[in-house]
C-alpha cells in the first residue's frame, strides 16, 4: 500500500468518485480546493493565497484559465492600487496627478507580467523570491532607449515593492540595487525676466490669462495647488495654501503674503463667483493637467515655447534668491520640505552676485 504523500500544513488529500485526487485546504474556518500537483508553482501560489484566506480569482477581462492569486505580479499591483478607505496602500495618499501617472506605469507592468509569480514556497514553508533583482534589471534595461520612462518605472515599482515588504507580501525588495541610465537634465526651464516680460505684454491686466500667470509667478505654487485657489483663501492680505500630499504622505500648510501686483490683478479680473479664481469655459475648476495645457497655450501665444507652468515656480525661486533670500525663506513660500533644491538657486545667485562684485573691484583698482 502506497504511503500518502507529504502535503503542506492545513492540507488534506482525497479522491472523488471517479478516483481523481483532490487537495483541500482548511484553516480557521476557511476552506478551499487547491489545483495542480502538490509543491508545484501553481499549487504553492494557490496555497499562499489560502494562507491569507483568499481564494483564486479570475483576472478581469480574462477567460477561465487565466487566473491571479496572491503572490503574483497582478495581485500585488491590484492590492497596491487599491484606494479603498481601509486599504493599507499609501497609493491613495498621493496627489491625483501622481496617482494617474503611476497607475499608468503599473497597469502596463501588470498587463505584461500579471500571471508571473513573485515567490514560491519551499518544503520548509519558506518563501523564495522568483522575481529577483537580475530579472527586474532586465526589465529596466529594456527601457534604456527612453531614460525618463526608465527612471519613472524604477522609482514607481521600487516604492510598490517597499510597501509589499512592509506588508509581508514578499520577503525582500527586488528593486534594491537595480540601476538605470542616468538622465542629465536641469529639469523644467526656469522662466527668464525676458520671457516674463513677453507674457505680461501679450496678456494685459484684466484677462484671465494674466491672472493665471500672476498666480503662478507671485505665489510660486505648483499648478495642482494654483487651480484650487479662490477668494476664500485670502484673509487680511495673506494667502493660505494647503499643498497636496507628497509621495511621503506629508502636507505643507503655507501662509503667503499677497504681492501688491497680484492683488491688483485679482481685483481687476472679472470673476464668476466660483470657489476658484480660475474656471474653464464651462464654469468649472481646472484639473491640474488641463490647467497645464492651457498655460502651455498662454506661453506659446506670447512666443515663449520653452516655458511651462512649472517654469514660473522656478522663476519665483530664482527671483527670491537673486534679491538675497535664504534657502529657508524661499522654502517658506514654495513649500519645499527639503532645502537641497532651493539651495541651488541661492548658490547660483551668490555666484552671480560675487562675480559682479569681483568685477567691480577690478574696475575700481584700474586693473
């Protein structure tokens, strides 16, 4: 008589009336049937799901055979993108624009790798990663022709896997140590005084376009925060800004004195009594992407094709640095949690000032 084969804990084997063997999982009142040969990848992925009291689920849009279980790329991405109030994922705390960008990245990742297991369980009950650093490095290397996409993909999956480790969904983060092609860039172009002058000349005070530009330039805020500004945010000459949450879940509360020029432009611009200063042709508040596209048109019409909404946030930082403001003073207006970025503006302004003073000294000495 053959000995019953060894099965993982909480599993029992039986034969149906046709003599076909089946494995049943039962633990703490939860029970389900496991498929595949015991200890195979398919079997152990379903076993891992059962250990979390989850049954095998069909992948949305698939037909029968295509399934996803705990431990697969598809299941992990779905759990991470879950924005339900009881979800432990930090994804729902990100800004809506950040969510949109990262959701697109992860949905493409899931589309290509949904059914692939992240780990397997050995005979000791220990999880062993199947998606390893070399595997992820190969995926990243395929994006070498688009370095910005490569960077964004790696940053996105690294954060997701970090969360998965904290939630004990995977034993370790496979993105740690994965490298990418460095992108040499200064980021968005900083708006110059010449470009600012062209925009002001093209859009006179009283136009909605000039108001949009002034809100960007005289507050130094991101487009996602500018679109939410309205009369109710100004009290006794101070503009209150509650910046949207960052990727770290932090939120900045700013109180910015209203610049006299901005106040003049606000008072001179007709409003429609909405909760926001700026509204679309349909009388609704702008979305951040929609506002960005509109500002792009404003700049193009003023013959400033190289600047965008973010260029004027940087222009604000540049101007503040050039008049001698410290990094902390600039951060108090722009809302930067880290001083590293604003320090670049102050250092550049200091170099410019010292170069001018040094040249003046040469002239004075007749050298």
